[in-house]
């Protein structure tokens, strides 16, 4: 019975430790980076669209 109790305690400590920074940072930086990535991909595809070259 000691092993499951220690495993649950370790899981609780680990989950608390991993969530400590997510409350502070938020998703703003990640979303801004994704928006820049998406814009760059759209510019690349619109500049040289292989489907329009074939037709």
C-alpha cells in the first residue's frame, strides 16, 4: 500500500511544479509566434504557388 501512496504524492508534487509557470505566462507569446508563422507560410505560398504554375 505504500507504493501507490508515494506514487500519488509524487504525481501531485510533479503536477503542481509543472503548472507553476503556466499561470504567469499565458498564451500570448505562443499565439503571436503562431500568427507570424502562419503569415510567413501564406506569403511563401502566394509568391510561388505550384498549382498555378502547372495550369
